C-alpha cells in the first residue's frame, strides 16, 4: 500500500465517478480502478458500489 493508492481511493469516493476522479488525480482512467482494486485486496475490503440518490 502506498500513499498514492489512498489518494486515488479518496478522490473516487468523493467524486463517485472514475472518469472525473482520474482527471482530478491526473492519471489515466484505466489505471485508476486497478489501483483502487489493489488497495481493496491489500485491506481485505471493497468499496460501496451503490449509487448516490437511489
């Protein structure tokens, strides 16, 4: 686990959108989900997949 993975996770959690989060984090959209998945595996957890407002 590194600080960058945590930063990516926080941006995704705030934006609830991988595309917008990737733009804000200055990374490719395809690389962001894999980084978040890697962090989830290391922590033994998964992020919520529910949509806001539903």
